C-alpha cells in the first residue's frame, strides 16, 4: 500500500480500510465551525510536490493523517502558499474532527494517536517500515481493534494468515458486520489485505495445498462446473481450505458474514463492500470545504469563552410502560441568556448541544446543536433575568452505562458552559435489587384526571406525577425537600426494606433524618418501585449540607447529594421551560430506540423494537425498510424473506421489494427464485443499473448459465466501463469458454 492516500483513481484491489464505528459517529456528530457554501476553484492555486514540503509537514501528511485525510483536504494542503497556513491547516484539521468542540480534550485525536502507537508497536516487526503503514496497521489505525481475530500462523496447506471480524456503525454506509483477511503471500513478507475477487481463495494455499487441490480436482467431476484456477478447480481449493477451518473457507469467498459461500455471488458482494469502504472517509468528513477556505482566508474563528456557569442533573428513569428514558435538567443564569425585542415582541435564545455516548465513543444520541427560542412578555423577561432558567428535557435511552455531554451557549456573546454526567440506565427485572440515582425536587404535582397514559408526557413525569427537579440543590429554610428514586428488582423479589434519608452538615453532624418502609411486593409488572420521600427542613439553619440516601436492600453504595439551604426570602425560583413529548409507545419513539440499539451493535434488540412497531402499524414504510436492513445485517435471511415476501404479496408491483427479495434469495442460494424476482423487477420497470445487472448475472453464473451471465456483465460494462472487478470476472468467463 502506498504511503500517501490518493483516491482520485480508485483501484479496488488496493483498498483503504474503513474507519471505526466509534470514530465515524464522532466525526459525523462533530460540529464544524464557520461552515460556508462558498465554492473555490482549487486549480487557481499552484500545487506543490511532496518533496517541496518541509520535513514536518510531509511527515504529518504521510505518517500521521495518511489514512483519514480526504482528497479535498489533501489537495488544499498541497496548494497552501506558506508553512504558516499549513500549520493553521493542521490545527483546523483536528478541530473539525473534535466530537466535543469547545472543550480542552479532543477525544478523536487522542484515540487516533493511541492507535498509531499501537500499530507501530505491533506490526512493524515483520517489515522494515513503520507498522502504521502496513495493511494490518492501517486497519487498526482506522478501524480500531476487531471484535475477534482468528490466526492461522501456517498449516501444511495454507500460508500464514489472519481473519479479523469487525462491527461498525451503519451510518458509515457499509454493512455493520464483516471480516478482513490478511495473508503472507507465498509465506514471506508482511501480511497484506486479501480480496476474494482480485486474489481468490487459491492465493491462501501454499505449494503443498495447491498440489492437494490439483489432486482433488483431477479426481472430481466438479472441475467441469466451477471456475478453474492455476492448479485445479475452485471447489477443490475450497475443500482444501475446509480441512483447515470451515469459517476460513467461507470467508475466502465472502467477507460478509451470513452470505453463503457461492462461487459467483460472494466475491462480487465482498468487492462491493471494499469499494464502499473506500468512501467512508468522505462520509466521516462530509464538508471538506473548510480546508479550501484557508486558501482565501475565509475560515471563521469565532472566539468562545467558557464563562457560562450551568448546573446539570440527569436521571435515567423507567417509564410506567417499562422502557427507560433519560430525564435531564439544566439550570442557566438568566443574565447570561441572550435577550432581545423586536416590534413589541420579547424573546430569549440560547444554543443547546446534547450528546449521549458510551465508553466506546458510540453515540446513541449524536451531538446536535439546536437554538432554543422563548417568546416572552415584558414581565416574563424581567422574571427570567432575575431568577434564571431551568431547561427540562427527556430522551429515549437504551439500558447501559452512558455519558451525557451538555453545552449551553449564548449565541450572541459566544459565552458557553458545558458539563458531563455519567449515568447508568437499568433494565427491568435485573438479576439483583438495584436503584437509580436519587435526585432532589422542590415539589411535584399529581395530574389526577388530567393524566393520559397515551398522550403527551413532560420531562420528569412518571405516570401521573409531574416533578420539578432542583439542579443546583438550593432549597428554602422551613420548606420540604423532596427526593425521588426508583428501585428495580427481580420478578420474584418480595421482601421488605428501608430507605434512609439523613441531612448532615459540614462537620458530619446529622441535623434531620427520615426512614421509609419499602415493599418489593408492590413493584409494578416491570419490577420497578418508585419512591418519593419528603424531608422537613423546619428549624434547619441556612448553610451547606449533604443529603445521604441509603437503601438497605439494593446493590448501590450510599448516595450523597449536595444541598444548600438559604433563607426563604432570598430564594427566587428559576423559570422552568419544558415541552410535551410523545409517549413511550409512540411510533417515532420505537423507531428512535431501534436506531439507538443498532448504533450500539445490539441488532437483535433493535429488531424486536421494530417488530412491536410493525405489529401495530404494518404499513410503516420507514420501519419496514429498517427492519429489512437489520435482518440482513443479522444474517436472518429466512425472516427477511418472509418480511419481503409479504410486502411483495401486498404490493406485487413494488420494484424495490422485488429487487431486495431477489438479493435475499441469491444469498440463500435459491437461484431459481432469485432469477424470477430479478426478472419480475425488470419487467415491472426497474431501472437497469449496473448493480441490478451484476446481481442478476451473478445468480445466472452461480446457476451454471455462464452464457447469460456473460451477456449481462457485458451490458453492465457498456453502461459503466469503470468496473474493474466486473471486467476481470468477464475475462475469466471468456478464458473458460
């Protein structure tokens, strides 16, 4: 592989590898500063040659960012007229990939540097060049650690090779699960990337294995019906590989798990995967025009100041319908919000950025900035300025451990504040009794007859109870401070327990306390027991305290909540801002949960979410399309065929469904049905694209109809001559005539 990446002309056999799902989500969620739609003619600026760059700039281009820089960025870098501008380019390059802009850390760059170091350490031993420049090193740098590695250091019949299994986020435009194979050709040199079409399974055999394949071919009639190799037929080659490992034989034909090892189709699907992988860096950096603006000096450099104090509180809570939600409250100083008035209309605005990520930097809630606008009266404006604002929100969230990242910015002064909360969303009916983190409230309302379980829900609403959280922990003297939390218990748990609440001052002296009895037999059908307790502050002096919450039957340690008590006459309650949101059983909520689970690689759970949605709304087009993708990703081809078959029965002229069903039947090795559905789609008016023609030709090829396959491949090449894999396959067909 060359040391500098250029994708102006694509050569599929020497393909770059995909960037990691975690990094892909980081980049797609990044918030580039100063984006413009300006188009710049790069040809108006002279380009340098590599040897004209300084040693520092050339090393950065060839050794640090060689696998992640996109063509537009690299071309701009080579046309910048000065080293100072190249230095600024290098700085901006990382800013535009920062998943948490405005913070001191750039998680993307940290992870990238760690992977470069790992690749150099692990893969520079078998070659004279840096490990990051090898094929395996490149995979680690761009893709992270694979889910699994099967190593075959060398057998009596194979060269040394490794099979790496990967899982990526589908937002990158490639199948979420696939394998990569690295082999030492002829048993020497460094491991290089394997292509089922360009190399073929025969390249994985050593001379002894090749001889064994030739002997098997000579003794078998299969050589008359399968592709010939230099030392026998392909079926015999696969038989030899199966003596080493069954999975190895399958992956030698197809890099996509779940694909049957069919000789005609699998290499084409794998080659399509490798071609689509090549475009992943462009999907990760969808707006490379930031770089070209450096040429004309129009890159924005908005100065931002982290001087906006905010308090954040987040609570993952189980909805009465048995699904978790993340409820959050953000207190913002009223005087720091942007206020304005126009034609007697008063308003306030601020920008809010939210993201939820797991420990692997996967984003079930991608970073998204939105401008919040509040329409106010003159009196509301004065109240908000003096008291502040509490922004309340609610998000669907899967179970597990997550980080909530919040940034609030005054979009005029560019003052911003940010914070992070680490949280855990518990499942229903856990293995042992556990509890959510408790949070403080200034009060709650019982909705009574106004409660509609199927209507809109507010943040911090659990059933008929609507709660007002206190993000900064400030309450008034002689008032009552309320605490809410939930216990989650196994289905068979029925025992009693005690919840203890103690208010202690800075010296550790207890100044108020309360105990509440717990009865797990009263938990709901999902194993959840909601606990609301009030602690009377009568006689408690103003000051700083800690509220200790302890449950004697859960698996959590003592919780300590900071609490500040102030004189009642000095406390000005903040103004809450919240909007009603759909209930948990809303179609959009179910779809959102399915997408979140897919992002986290929990495909089977996502399928179950969509199954519930489609059971209620069988004509939901988006859910049907996503369910088909998920079933395909999971390799559940029988279920996928059932889903698409029902759609074709209901809509016989649905060309997209016919083509999808044809592909599924091809993957199931049902050649007759695949051909039937492909031809029905063509008769129904499907556009004859190279993809359609190649797919149909592959089925004919696998079915033994080489002549018809050759006709279709030739037609495909007439439509698009730039298909090297198809041209190579067509040459083989002609050679075997």
